[in-house]
């Protein structure tokens, strides 16, 4: 059994986006995502984006052609936003069990 961190990230990203109603189309280098307005607002992205499996600079002086292309490497802004959003929605349960033991 092999563990590929990039595959784990990609699976998380795809599952996150699809759970929030995004439509994905994959190819060998990247995948294309159509997001609902609420999801694009949450991630602060346009509704139509490309997600690259490699490195895409997050800097403002990046190539204008790549403005709609986002990276999902560790530490990328988009991945951080997804992780934060996923952690906010984690359901928590509380349980308190008490048992009255009557002396015999």
C-alpha cells in the first residue's frame, strides 16, 4: 500500500468541492471547477476556476493568465481556506452518562 500526499490532498479537495455542490472535470494536469456563488464567496474565488496539481504562485504579480488557476499544494491559500471551512462544519456531539448506583 502506498501513500501519496498529493493524492490525499486532491481527494480532500474534490470531496470538499463536490460536497458543496461544485461540478468538476479532471484532466492530466489540472481540473476545472464550477462553483455555486456561496462556495465561491466562501473561498473568495470566481465561480469558474482551474485547480492545478502543481505549483501556481499565489502572488499578485503572477501571470495574468493564471488568475483563475489555483494551486492545491500544502500551504496554498485555496487549500487553507478549504481546510478552515471544513473544520468549522465538523459536527460535535456531547454525551454525559450517569448511573445511580443504589447500595444494596
